[in-house]
């Protein structure tokens, strides 16, 4: 971390003030507890940031790629149709508290949605959103971002943050991030004895380095620390992997629900549906799951009629098809949500161990 | 692509006065799918129908909506008009803008708005209509009557008279039923067997009637017009076509301990017996529980004395399989068991008898030769007490909650007959109410009370017990509000009647529904009293509810006319708005089968090909001839596999949506 | 629990060896100690991975039909391990002709209550790597990346186990259980009464909050042994109510109400819906409401108590209560 | 199919939109009536000129047992303020048992709606025979009054397309 004017610090107790100041001009989304579960929700007075919570149930991807969003609206009249567009998002917003894995998840989505043909709805949200990441506190036994080369100690985004005891350091990484921090530079702190975001000094940076070092030590001890991508990716043989007999056993107890897909920060499949009142219609897209029996259903039936085929599709996509399409990048970020949430305790780590390199056993 | 036409009727001023017909037409023109809309003074008139027919042809309409009076009035008219123009008649929907709109609203704005919504809903529905075709099924020209009492006999006679074949299945060895056991009938006091016997003989003689006695229905399959029935003909050990009914065997039979069922067990009969003198067929039967030969292998006396060589100890049950177009239930009744009413001491005192037992005692062919004698000592009684409503109108759970209907009248009859024949006998009747609706009934009762001095006491009997060789009856007189204690030589219990216990089993086989008292449910209590809700099943006599002989006979005739009406047809047209099961969605869970009141749903296990995924599994099948289209199955089906044609889930939801727009 | 566990593993091996069964449906150890997954063991050798411990909450009844194990006769019999509560689901599936009894050999396994790792996490314990059960089965020692600690088993039971219906198996070929006679635990309708006693606005707020978390992953439905439709109406575009995602708040309510209604009278209260919900929505509160209503309106009825029962929604009495009178709790 | 592009559907008909704005809230009430008793009862109410509010719209079904709870929820989702189901009196069902099943289904559905906090008064079951035209009218008047008192259904509607 370079010592320059771009690293600021804020008292943890002043975070509310920070959100409040930002909220004057835009919505600030952060992990908020609701009936026992954390998910991203807009900040409002009374909502506070919980630095202890590692992951929201759903990742932050929904802020850029909502679970459902209207595409067009139309109305039937006699035998004709009157079509009206739905404008893409045009308001600025901030996402606060994103972890390293989820930030990498945005990159996975970017490759899909921002390359030609560009998804205008996604792009509008990406253009208008500013990402503030916070380095994770205590990683869980389900974490394995290291497997995909993610450095949890450099979470990224437009601004990345580190908690050093009473303070949080904020480092702007992009112009957008810099501008955001600049936008609140005139705000004073709660005590009234200085700025809300003073520049960080050497001591602060040293403290941050210590926090990171401690974090690295924990990361090494994680049960899945040794999990590798060996046997997958661009260089693996597609058909060999596809035809592996273990897929059936691996998927035998898959219920075909969409839990893994919907909590995943990188799954990007969607279906297009209509809300049809008989006269007015909204055409919208919704997240879809390749685990669903009606995924890519066509008139002749499903191209993947059996659950094991759909299960294989999901992991082949993450570990083989996506890397083939995007220069070797994997579309898993090791956040571990699927490890925690699958009702049948199936997950990508089991797949990688079973089908991957010898080191994984 | 759907091309819908909307026709808005003025009904003179009936609709047009409160609905802006032109506005409805204008709105109709912009509804999704609508290509044509027009109004007219009287759509149901020939000119109006021609407008519809012409528009169907000219605009290639695929469906039409008529905004008019209730579909209960003219749906059929407009369906016919559509069919005449080459459109499937089920592509017609009616928006009821008269009864449900113009006639009840005074404000024209509100009426017009509502008419628009009703039109919109009908358009939304017709967009999803599919052409339906009424199916056809054959009619087997033969009827089955289950039960050979007066109800069954009369039904069979009437059906036979119309020229149709009819089989009577009777579980006992003879037809005749309960009526054969009765002595005299109220209110005319003519002799029961004198009026019954000719009917029995006629049934036997009819070329169109086949009597299958000592037999029971074993299995029923099929549906209206085409039932398949398996009948078990129990072994009677006497060849029916050989026996002459001479009765010699009865005299020689050494086993004489069997209780005489015909005489309500008041005396005994031999193991081989003819139930009663006028039995039809007049053929002996061996009671295998009593026969020494069948139980020990020794004896064989009857075989030796039978000159006709009719005895066959090796006889086995036989099965008859037959097809029928219609089935009539005439399973009748029995008196309930009086022994569960301890207070009347029926099971401990021989001189406490039931009314049906009294019938036998009073009957010349009965155990006492028609002389009123006390069963305990054969002495002449001097005082008889009748107790009414034994087990009838009883909500305590021991008896029946309903009124057995016939008891008031037969008790008046018994009382009158006793007083007439034995003026020295005191007769008392304890009653809750005396119910005498019916032609000459009340006059009859009053004759008993007034002319014959029968002592009617309004009140119930609390206890009957034996003391010093006679009975003591303790009751209450509600009019004087005093306890009454009477000495009696005999006590007669007017026991409630209940459906014959075989009725439940038979009804289950026929999928005829049964009420909580085991009476068979009629299709409609007022309008279809002789039909079961299950098509092709008809009801005759007491199996449907308590009734006396004239009522039974008229119902028997009514059931027969319904059967004849059915058998006259060569083909049955089935309502096409019936349930339909999508085998790709069916789970085979049987929920639909269980709620179907018509037994229209069955199951089949076969190979299902779901877009290339093949699997052998159990799925529901709807018999369209049986299904009446109620839709009960569609709601219990969680997967939505079961849907109702003409009222499909999507159609109804489209109506809901259109109304809520 | 450990004693039962040992016997179960040995017996499964024996039954496979002597040819009584040709495969075993049980649980196998997962990635971590707590994520035991349902599994099918086709060889005696593979049985080394079979486990039966505090974290085998998954109900194997649904697993039997999703894999068509019990409908395919020519593959020989399958041994299935069923906990007491799982047997209700099995019976219900038998009632609905979804299983062939002859194809299954049921080993009823005793249960002392299953643990829920999410409830351990909810205590603030992070980075859990292992757990040890005390001799008496009352305590758990939890090992984590950040140190060890001891917790009460009772505090981390799976929701359904907190109000266990009783330890008796309703159907089995053979039993390995030492607490068969233990009755129900707690009052499973207390939670329903609590909601019922709230003001309508509070109830609405409660459900609004809970159901707005729903992500329509369908885990509740797909795990539910009563939701055994081959194709759900919500997946069927022709049904008129197909929907895929949380497009609006009421759609979620509609989904959950219809789901509760479809399983009313068939739900055995196995608790899988709440157990698998990634958002921790107390979905069992819907089903228990219906069980409670059915008991109150139409007499006690426990779906799956025995095979072949006629459920309350496919039955009626002439004197049934009128719908307008079902609630006097207000709402107006 | 002719398609008019770039027409804002919400302003498809300017006059209509304007009318909507000035319009007061009027309840939307859906009545499911069985063909044999209640629908005929409604016809009788009509031929006897016994009025009830125009907000009530009747959907004809063969039997009350045809009414799937889904229809009722669908109506609420689409903005209905009240739903009433009418059938033959218990014991008089044309199909002998249909209304008995309907009665159980509706009892459970209503109980659930109450449980999630939806106003109980928005749903009702009434048994009306073909001879009870006067009663039909009275029942509908009562129900409409109740719904007017309860006001607009805001809890369970999905008004994405509502103008």
C-alpha cells in the first residue's frame, strides 16, 4: 500500500456518518441483517454496518444483475401491440462491504456482460455503481478463494478498506473511488474534532499490514487451502472431463434446486419471462439455474433431461467452458456459499477433489 | 391466431336501457384477439343468429362471445348457431349482461362499465377455448335390478313391459322380500301376499325377466350404458330347473333346528326348505350350516326321497357375467336389532316382540296359524302395549336419527286388527308423535283410536320388565304429566328400519354414494330422486330412504321409466366438459380417484414418453362417459395434471385477470 | 448415538453381504464433519463411507423417489435408513403410490435429535473444523480455526428436533433403536399459537419480513417429500401460475401459500423445508398451521402415521365447520 | 401482427389514463358461482330486479369444488379487493359431494390468509340455492359493504401493470 493522499481513515464509529453523507446524493447498499440473515439493502438511519459478518446469503452481484428486472413493457389492443421500453438504471449508487471474492465475481460477470454484445442493463448499473470492498474478518472453513488466485488481503473494487481496531483505512483504487472519497472530504467527524476522512499516516498503514499478515496466516490454515484447479481450466481435455463416470455419483443426491446458483456470485444465467395481465405485459428477466429441470427447455424437451447432466453443466461451466471462453479465467471465486447452503451438501469443492489433480485428495 | 367476434344484444330495452351497448361494442373492438363486434336488438332471433353466422364466415372467426341473457337461457341457441356456421359449438362464450347486469343496475354508467368487464372476461376465456366434441358410447339393452322385493319386482316388471331384458338378482332363495312377510297392508287392510303374489308370478312368467335368486353381485365394472357385472350364484344344492317344489324333502329332513327366517325366527324349519308356500322360484334350498349330509357326509335322506332327482350335494357357487345398460338398486331394508335397547327387555322376555314378528304371529301362514298367542306360553293375551319409535328419531347414537316413516301406520293397523279380532284385548300405544301424512292415513289412525278404542298415550316408555308371569310397562303420559304403569301380556316394539347391510357393499361397487345412515344418495333430493349421482345407477324403494309400499311402487315405476328412457337410446352423448388428465404431469397419487363421486377415474401403469425421457409409471385415466364434470379432482391434484375441459384452470384464471384489470 | 451408529453400520454391511438388499441408501461423510450427504451405496466396499451421526438430518424418503430406487423392481431391494420422523414421509409416499414397499428394506434407526451447523454458527462460532460429542450426548466440543469451545446439544438441535414427534418408527422391517418409547418433545404448535395471538398487522409484518428474503431457489419444494410432483405447477408454463423468481413480494407469498395448501393433509411435518432454506425462513410455520387447523377442524390427523390413510382434504363430514367461521382472531 | 414501436404502453390511451386519475377507488370483487345453484340464484336475483353493487363480477364454474385456491390468490394478486365463493347448500350439491370438499378447502385457505395477516373479511363462502334470488342479492350487498369498509387491498396485490 503506497503512502499517498489516496489512503484515508475513518473511525469505525463514524461509519454511519459516512453512509449518511453519501446517502445525500446516492443510495448506499451494505450488508443488513433481516430476520436473521444478511443481505444487501440500502442504508437508512438506524442501519449500522456489522464488520463481523463474513458473507451475505446472496452475493453482491444482484446489485448489478438483479434477480429480476423489467426489459420492456407492452400492451395488447385488438390484434396489435404497443411496445414501450424500460429505461436502464441511471442513478448513482455505492456498494459497501464487498469481500474480495465477490469483487472478483464482478469481473467474472463483466467478461460475459460487457463484451460484445454488451448487456446495456448490466452496463448501466456497473457504470453508475461504486464498489467499496472491505477485507474479510475471520475467514470460514468453507473459504477457498486462494484456489483461484484471489488475494483476500487486497479485496479490490473502487475503494478497498481494512479494519485496524478502532479505525478503518480506505484506499481508493480508481478514479471513481477517489472521487467518491473526495465527495465527502468536507464532512467533519462525529466528535467535531476533525475531518470524517483524514489521511492515513504511517502508523495506520503499518497496522493495516499487520492485520493483513495475520489474515494470510489464517488463510494458510483453512481446510481447503490445498485445493487446486489442477485438472481443470483451459488446458484440461474437455471430453475427458465431460465423460468422467464420477459425475453420476457426484450428483446422485442433487435435489435440482437453485440454491447454489442463486447464492453464487458468478452464476449469470437468466430466463426471460412475462408478467401478463391479459392486456398489459411486463417482459422481465430472472435469474435461472442450470440445476432446474426446465433450464433451457425447448419445444422438443430439455437438452439435459437428467439431473446429473444439469449438475455437470454447472461445474463444467465454472471449471472448463468459462476458462475456454475467457482466457483461462475460472468462474468460481471460492466464496464457499454453496458449501454452506446446499441442502444435500453437494458443492464445487467435492467436484474438484473428485475429478481434479491428485493433490486434492 | 385467434379471431374473436363479439355480439352484443340489446334484448329490446332489457339490456340497452341500462347498458350503453354501443360503448360495449367499441370497447370489444380493442380487446386482444377481437376482430369483429356488433350489436343487435335481439341476438337470439333468427335475424340475430344470422348476424352471428354471417360474421363467423365472413371474418373467419375462431370464437365468439355473445353478451346477452344468462347462458342458462340461450347458450344452447348460440352454440347451435355457431355450429351451423361451421364453428365448433364449444367456441362460444356468453357474457351474462342481462340477469347479472342490466336488470340489477339502474345507473347506466355503472351498468355499462360492468358489461364491459363481463365482455372482457368472456373474451379472455374464449381466447383459451378449444374445440370440444361430445363423445358417444353404446347402450347395452339390458337392465339389472339388485334386490327382488316389491321395489325390484315392480321396476323389473315395468322395464320388461317396455320390451327390455331385465335380470333380478336376489340374495335370498326367493323373491318377495319384506312385503311377503307382511300380513295386511295399511290403510286398506288388504292381504299383503294376495297383492304381492301375482306380481311375483308375473315376474317369473315374463319372457323379458330372468330371476337370479340366491345370488349376489360380486363385481361391477364399466359405466352408464355399458356395465359389466359378475354375479355369484350361491350353491343351493338343489337343481333349480329340476325341483318341482313338492316339499317331500322338507318333511323327511331330520335336521329341523334351523330358525325360520321367514317367520323371523319364531319357529324352526328343516335344513332343506322352501322359504314359504308362494316362494318364487318354488324350489328348495339346503341350508349348508344345518344339513347333516353336507356337514358329516351321512344322511342323504332328501336325495333318496326326491323323485325328481333334484338334489346335488356337490353343487358349487357359480358365476354369471353379464353386460347391462342400467342398474337399479332395490336392496331394501331390515328392522334394526332391538336387543340393544335393554330397557325394553327384548332379549330377555319372549313376550316382547318386534312389529315384524307380530306380523308373522298375526299371519295365517305364520308360526301360530294367525292366532294371537303369547310366544312364552302360547296363551291368549289380554293386554298388548305398543312402543313407538324404538330406535327411530334417536340422536343418542344407539338408534337412527331419522323417522322410519312406516311405524305409525302399521302400529295403527296392528292395534286395529287386534281390537277387531279380539275385542277383549286392551291395546295401548306409547308414541312421541303420530305421523300420518298420506292418503287416508289420518282417517285410518283416527279409526283405530276412536272406533276401536285403542289407547294412545303420548309419552315414552322408560322400562319393561317381567313380574309374576306378565310384563310391566312403565312409561310417562306427557299430557297428564304422570307416570303410567301398565300390566301387559305382550309388548310390541316398533323398531326402526335400516338399509339392508348388503347395500353398502353394493353401492361401493357401483360407486353410488351413501349417506351417513347408509341410505343411497339420490342425484338431487328434489329433482332427481330416483337417480344416483353416478350415471346409469337408479334407486328403487327403501334403499334410498324409508317409505311405505305405495311410495315404493311409485318410485319403482319412476326408476323403471328412467331406465327405459336410457335403454331406448342407441348411443349416449357424453358431456364434453369433462376432466382430462395430462399423463406427463400425473403423479399417480390417487387423490383425484378418491374425491370422484362417479368412479370415473381409474389408473393404468404404462410407458410414458416425456420428450424422450421414458418411464413406466402409474397414471390416472378419466372415463369420459362416467365423468360429470364437477371438477373436484382438479383441485386435489397438486401437479395440475387434472384439468376440466370447458372450465380449465387457465380459462378461469383468464376470467379472473380480465375482471381484475 | 454412537452406540446406535455402530450397530447401524454393522447391520447395513450384514444385510448387503447376505443378499437381503443389493444397495444401501444412507448418509456419507461430507467435506466437513457436519455436512453429511444422502448417498447410495452400491457395493459392500463403498459402505466404508456410510455414516450415521448427529448431522444426518436429511430425510431419505424423498431421495428414494427422486432416484426411482423404490420403483424399479429388477434392481433388487434397497436398504434405507429411516429415522422415526422419516418413516411418516415414507408412509405418505406409500399411500400415494410413489413407492413400492416390496423394493425397500427399512432399517429403522434410533435418533436422539440432529444438530444444525447453522445454529452453531448462529452462536457466533466461526471457522468450525470439528466436533466431539460427550459420553452422555448432551454436550458438543467444537473445534474451530480460532479456538475450541463447548456447547449444549439442546441449543443447536435442528428445528424439527426441538419439537420431536416421538421416537417411534411407524414402518420398518427391522429396528436399531434404544429409545423407541420416547414420546413427543415440546409443543410443536406453540410457535403457531404465538403467531396467531399477534395482531393481524403484526402477523403481516412478520411474514412480509420473512418471505421477502425468499430467493425462490425452490430448495424447500425440492427437498419436501410431500412436494413430490414430477412437474410443479410453478415450473409449468401451462399452469397459469408458473413463476421463477421473486419478481414481486406477493408472488413469494402465493408460492408459499399454494405450496402449503398442496401439502396440507399430506405434510408429515418432517421439517425439511425449514432445514434446507438458505435464508432461514421458518417455512414449517405454514405447514404446522395447517396441521393444527386440521386437527382442530376435522379431528386429529397425522399424515404418514400409517400407509393408506385417507387425508382430510379428500374426506368430509356433513357437519364440517363453515369457512366463514374459521377464524375469530380478526384481521378485519 | 402490426407492432407500433416506441409507444409508451402506460399512456396508450391518453383519455383513459386521465379518466383513471380522476376515478375514485372502487372495489373489485370476484364471485365464483356454481352453475346449478348459485349462478341460477344470481339469475333469479336478476329477473327479480334485486340489485347489488356493480363491482361484483360473477364467474361461472360447474361446482364450488371447481374453485382452486389458486384462483382466489390469483384474484388477490391481480388486485381484487374481495373474493366470494357461492355453491349449493351442503347436502344439495348437484354432484352430491362437491361443496363438502370446497368447504374444507376454503376453510383451510381462509385460515391461512388470516394467518399471514390478510384481512379475513376479504374472502367469504356462501351457500345460495337456485330459489334464493333475494338471498343472493342480500349476500352480495353485505359482502360489498364489508369490502368497502375494508378499503383497497394493498397487502397482497401485485400491481406492476396497474394504472
